C-alpha cells in the first residue's frame, strides 16, 4: 500500500503538515506574548485544584462528548489534559472519557438500532464501513483503532449493530486507542515543562499518522479485511 499516490500528493501532505506545525508554533508564541499566565503551569494547576473533582470531570465529559457528537478532536482535549493534569492523570482522564463516550455510542446503537445510526452517520461512512466490525473481528478492529485519522468514532456506533458484547468492544477500544492518547497527553506534559521541541515533534508525529490514516482509510480498511478474512 503506497502512502501517497503521487509526488503531488506527497508534496501536499508535507506542506499540510508543515502548515499545521507552523500554526501550532505561532499559537504557542502568541500565547507566550499575550497570555503569559497560561504558562505559569504550577499556578494554573493550583487554581484548577480549587475545583476538586469538578475539573477532571469536565475533561472526562468533553472527551466523552467528542466521541458521540465530535464537537472537538479528541487529541486536542488529550493535549490540554496532559498540560493541565500531567501525563499520568491526563491519560487516565482522557481514556476514561473515551471509554465512556464509546460505551454511550455503542449502547445507543444497540438500543435504537440501524435507523438511528443511519441518521447520525454520513451516508458515505455507512456505505464503506457497514458490516466492517463483523468481518474483521477483534484483531481487525484493534488494528483499525490503533491508527489515528480513521473514523473510529463512527465505528463505535457501527459496532453496536453487531452481536458483540459491550465489555469486549471496550477492551478493544482501550488497548487500541491507548498509544495515540499516551503520546498526545505526554506532549501536553512536555509543553507544560517548557520542552517545546519534543512536544512539537510528538504532535507532528501524531498529525502525520492521522493525515496518512485519513487519506488512506479505504486502503487500510481493505487491507484489514483481507488479513482478517
């Protein structure tokens, strides 16, 4: 499987990645200049600690919400969680939210069936991934959710249309999504510690794999199905 179908696609991918990284660095430098209080991490964390369990609950809720209705990318929430809560707590809060949101999506599909899922998901996604989870089984779904940039939130709904049990589905989700979230949360922690270069490198790696996953989702789907069949 070729990652880019032509040199032009390769150039566009490299340019897109470079622009994203430039935008990130520009936002970081702008915040340094105009909102320096954000970078007093210790003071910021002490302020957040005043809210007790409410602060992590908000992050868990937002992370769960992005799975069900996708208002913001989950990786952004994970990055912020790493920045505010550190790599360990940030990972726990992020994965808890992802598991909660995945369980809600799965359970809604299981309860209300195909008509609801067809209303929620884009027709193109339904066409390309309908029956995918049944065909590939546990190893295939695990391989699928390991790769960032794929429509794994939609897969949560489609998984609810299968005969899978919730606990089996969630076990696959937590293992499959762990690597990307650990890297992103750790990048947030590196930002909090002033390690901008390492944070940008980690974020760039996740973005690169996400772009490749998004562009090659059909080829990845077909490859997983072939291996799983």
